[in-house]
C-alpha cells in the first residue's frame, strides 16, 4: 500500500512549510507555535486523506490547504492566539468532505470551499 503519515513541527516565528502529497491514503499533521508562519498543503488522493493543523499561541499566520480526492477528505484546524490568521481551505471530491475548525482567537478570516462532483 502506498500511504504517507507525516508529522511537521516547528517553533518560532516566520516559518514556511510547503507540502505536496500524492497517493492513495495521506495523513499530514502540522504543529506550530509562533507568529507569522505560512503553511501551504496540497494533497491529492484516490482513497482518502487527512490534514491536521494545530497552531498554539500563534498569531498572524497564513494557512492554505487544498485537498482533492475521490472520497473522504478531512481537515481539522485548532488555533489559539490573539488572532489575525487567514485560513484558505478547498476540498474537492465525490463525497465525504469534512472541515472542522476550532479557533479561540480574535480576528482572522476563514475561507472554506467544498465541492462534490
């Protein structure tokens, strides 16, 4: 089976992560503490994918997630901080797209697009 389970962790300010995954089953997790970080994730899968992003005491970040799958895309975001983070999420698949966002912060913006075809 071609699967991937990746765990990215960084602490500090102004970090940049660009991740592209392609395969039948993908899991990627990002844990960040700090401000001004940019996370760009693109996942393409035929049998499901999951992305977890956890921003702790983290402000003024940019998070871009694109998921394309035949089925079962899942995105989970948890953020704590004073705010100012922009989240752009796009999910495309035939069924089973889930976006779960928990934010305890002031300000920021969320742009979530889900498409089924």
